C-alpha cells in the first residue's frame, strides 16, 4: 500500500474516533445527570436555611420536581 493511503486511513480513523468519543461521552453525561441530579433534598434544605427560610417538606418536593422538569426539557 502507498504511504499516502496509510496517512489518509489514520486521519479518517482519528476524526471518526474524536466524533464518536464526543457523542458517546455526551450521551453518558446526560444519562448520568438525569439519574443523579446535582442537587439533593438535603442540599436544598441547607441552602434554604442559609438564606433564612424555613423549608417545609412540601416546598422541598416542589423545588425538586421543578428542577427535574427543567432538566427534562433540555
């Protein structure tokens, strides 16, 4: 085989690997963040206490549901 053909194959494989890796890692991170949201109820409770609000369980559930619905729209 000619040298230029080997170089072309290597370049094509590199580009395909970069695009494939990007899309696979993007899909993995989207799935991970959907299953493991960045905020938990305990973190929200602490945040509300620091802001001077007394969090009720109903308010925490409302905030978690609104955050989940915002993430699902994206």
